C-alpha cells in the first residue's frame, strides 16, 4: 500500500511484531493441543455387537491405550445395518480425537457398495492405523453330518434353498463372502443375518443354522470346547490359531480368498498431530506381549502401519471390494 504514489506504507514495528507473534501462535496451537491430548476420556465406537473379534480386540487395545495415555479409553458398541450406524456416527462426530472408530474394513469397504450408507469412507474418515488381520471361517455344529467344504457344497446342491448359514449383517464381508461362494458354485443357500460375530458363532453352535461364515475370533472358544467344527478358513493362508484347518482353496474351492482386517479411524479433519500421536501409541501398544497374546487368542495377527499406508490400503480395498460386488452382481433387496 502506498500514499500518493510515493513511499510504500510500512506497519509500525510494534504492530508488525504483534502480527508475527499471532501467526506463530496460530501455527503452534495444533502442536500444543496434540501435546495435551488426551485431557479427557476417549470414546471408541465399535459398529458391531459385543463378543466378536472386532469387539474383543477393541477392548484389549482400549485397556492398553488407557494405561499408556493416562486417560480412559472406552468402547461403545453401536451395532446394526452392516456397521453403517456406528461408522456414520463417527463421520458426523467432532474431529478432535475424542471420538474414534475401530472396525472391520468390511463396514468401510464393502457395505458402502451395497447400500446407501450416508458417508464416503475415503472422504469422511482419517485413517490412523491397521491393527490386525485374519481370514473368515466356514463352520458347522460339531455333531453336523457335514464334515468338509465338499460335504457342505453337496448338501446345498441336494436341497436347494434348504441350507441356512449365519453371517454378521447386511453388507459385511461375511455376507459378501457367502454371496460370492453361492455364485461361484451355483448354490442356493439362505443367509441369516446377526448383529455381530459373537451371535453368529453362537447360532452355529446352537444349531439355529446349518453352517456359518463368520469372524474367526468368536469361533475359537467354541472350537476348543468342541461345540463347532471349522471346515475351512477363507484367508490366503492357514490361521496360526487353527493350523490343521485348510484354506478354502485347499478344501476344493479354487481362487476363493478373502482376508479380514481391523483398523482404527478418526473423523476426517482430525488434526494430523493427533492422528500421528494416536498412531504412535497404537504401534507401541501392539508391541506389548500381553496384547499380542490377546489378539492371537482372537485368531488375528497384529499388523500396525502408518496413517499414509492405511489410507492407501483403504483406497485399494474399497476399489477391490467394489469390483467384487459388481462382478458378483450382489444387490441388497
């Protein structure tokens, strides 16, 4: 700014200094906030019912983060609609690091391709870290005459529409896994939807359904107590907790590979300093022998990564599952 086209106008030194200090304070504010974070309890929403693998791992991690960060980290289960109720609540939450999402990737990479979820996971969530990975499991009640995947296929073909199987909700990975299995082998089976891995696994053990395609964690104690028989795992390799159980490929279904993953997210717009701090705390927690043991007990393997790596993984899985949904022709009624 000039006066009468002559010498440029300059702010008095005291104003220039005040402006510089204000700018510096503005830049320092997020870092200072991150240093204080958390200064009150942190809520972690799990979009499934209690008892499933996601819930078990969430509660174990919350306990460890509470110990590390000096503030209570507590779990709230908001089950329903394939996880979209809980995920949606997080996408609408204030992005201050005090409301987080711990979920199977199915709720943010599968369900959104099958129904109007009301959110875009690529835009509405800030990835923090991958936590653990595992395959799904195909199981039956222990005294079932079905003793292998081939037996399951034969039973479904013998009585089309009569065989029911448990899944963990509309649009979940277990739901889609069943749809893909039916289409790839031309099977007529009936999915029965439950609000979480725990209820789905219990339904298999109780004989409410003839089979189940579920999370591996809730099945493990039922397997140990000889209430269910696991026919196969859907992952690319055998589960460390069930080394004698074949993969679906080994059991006679070529090309059938579905891995499940659990991750931690914050609402989009959460300050990067808080995301990075949470990522560091999670990575440190996942090195704890007792937490590793709990994750293994839930039939998962701990696998933390960086926010950038998680963002790339989210996009890759979102695109992969979208393609699978389109190729399988899966639609929700």
